[in-house]
């Protein structure tokens, strides 16, 4: 325990405050240098200070370990969690697509059409043809049927091969998805 025989005022001596200041500054400058929003950067720093004080106050620190590393890890994790939750709230994928696409409009960057409350994903016919050509196969219709079977819109209706090779089909499907 940290506060053996000491009162809480001793816990936060000037050298301890300087250590915490230094750790918070290093974490912000090392991991969050890219944050341009001044208010959010201040929130990150405040989260770091609160976590450092919380770690010291709980008394779970092992005196045989390095105090600086203990605080650094806790501060970094607290700031990372705050950033994660902030980004998660800010950038939900549904809102990102729904805000940028008018109803019924096809967006070639995302391959998405919005219709009311749901999103419809489209597979580009040219991409299927390119992937089939890459594998020297005539499975265009089979690949299109596969994407239709999982609920994606696919404009191709070509002749299907009765017994396509499962290995080549999987390779083409992965190639199409990879290149969307």
C-alpha cells in the first residue's frame, strides 16, 4: 500500500504531482498527437489525471514495481478507452452511410443504396467479371447467385455452370469482397 503511516496530503507531494503531469503529457503527445480538437485533448488529459489519482488512491500499487510504469499504463489505457468510446459514438456506420446517401441513391464509393430504414449493398458486375477472369473461370452467374443468396443486389444474370469448383468459387467470392 502506498499510504503506510502517511496521510493523503503526503501522497500527492510536489514530486508526485510532477510525475503525474509528466506522464499525462507524455501519453497525450505520444498516442494522441493527431487530435486537433483542443477540448477533446483536454478531456483526454483530465481522464489521465483522474486515472492516475484513482490508481494512487486505491493503494493497489506494489512498491517492488516501477511506479512510473504502473501509472503510465493506467493513464494510457484510460485515455485510449475514452478515445474509443468517443469515436464509437461519433462514427456509427449506419449514421455515416445514412447521413451521406439520399434515399434510393447509389453511392459508388460505398456501393450502398438507402431505402427507408435499411441499407442495401450492391455488388458491382464489373468486379465479378474481373475476378472471374483472374481465375480463368466462367462462374460469373454462379458468383452472382451466391451474392443474391446472402441478400446483396447483383445485376448479373448469366449462364450458370452446373458443378462449379468449390475452391475456385470461394477464391472468386473472396476476391470480389476484397476489392469492393
